[in-house]
C-alpha cells in the first residue's frame, strides 16, 4: 500500500490513507469480515505516525466501512446503502438513480382493525377498519426492510388489484390520482422482533432502524402511515439540512 494518487496529494495524510483503504474495501481487495492490517502494519506500509493511522481508521469506522472486535482486530464491513433524504421519495425512487435494483415482495394485504396509533394518525372513525399492506423491500435482491403500511379504506381497497412490487408513492399518484404533499418522519434504533428478523433473514434482537412516516395529500389529509424496519447493518439515512 502507498499514497500514490496525485489527485489527493494536497489532502492531509490521514484522509489520503482513509481514501486508499476505502478504495480497497469498496473495490473488493478486502471482502466483508476480512481482517484488516493492524495499526503497526499500516504505519509501516504508509510511513506515517500512529496518530495519523488512527485518524484514518476513525473516519472509516464513522462511515461504516470497518468494525473492531475486542481482542481480535479490525475487519472490513459490508458498505451500507445510503438514502439521501432531501425530498419525499419512495425506496426505488431514491435508490434506483444510485444504480441499485430495488424491488418489493408482498407479504400480506388485508382489512383490519387498526391500533390506537394507526387510528389516530389516519384520523379514522372509531370502528372503521383500515387496509394493512406488509412488504419486504429488496436492494440488489437482498432484503433490507420490512414495510408495514396503513391506508384509509377509500384508498386501501383500491390497492388489492394493484401491482405492489414497486414504490407506493408513484402508485398513489399515477394510478389513484392522489396529489401527495408533505410527510412527518421519525427514526429510532430498536431490536428486531422475531417476525421482522425472519423476513429480513436476520436474528431476533438484531439492530434495526425503525422509521415511522405519515404522508399527507396536498390538502393536508393523511393518506399513508408506515412503519419501516431497516436492517441496521445494510442501510442508512443521510440528511442535508440548512441553518436559515
């Protein structure tokens, strides 16, 4: 390993080392879970100080490209797919332009009595059912999320005859004629329950990113309330915000 890229020669040494190792990880020189060179080996290979190597490794940790196992060393991670959140987009709308194949598999669709939270979010009447749609979302044919979506009856009943292998938002707009407005989104980390883990091909209790999203139409009426359970090891949201 060496720092031979002239395009990066003006950058601090730790960034040059980080980018060199990042290129090796993304390029497949280090496959997921393969042990990375030790700090001493990196110091010798790059001819830099220990603090410089540690700065580079710290940044790789922050980007999710490596992880450390106590007493065993540092290992390459599987790079996470990143969704840049700037607009209200569906999964495929966001990931397709990045070169990913984004698909969905319908697990179930049914009318059901809503929970208190779903009832409140969708503003449905006391004994009125809603339509629940549960799907597994795939990125390059690997499961990355379980989406549980809830719709008022007037909207949900029309979904029974629709192809649910793509995004919900374009379907609502192009086939049902709804004009979507804004969405309220919240995120938190939590362990996966057994059913979610099974659909994701993970173990019960594995970390997931739990997203709640309530989408309104242009008139401010709720049309879609969702629980999105993303695998914590494969996917992340990235936000760009401005201070006005």
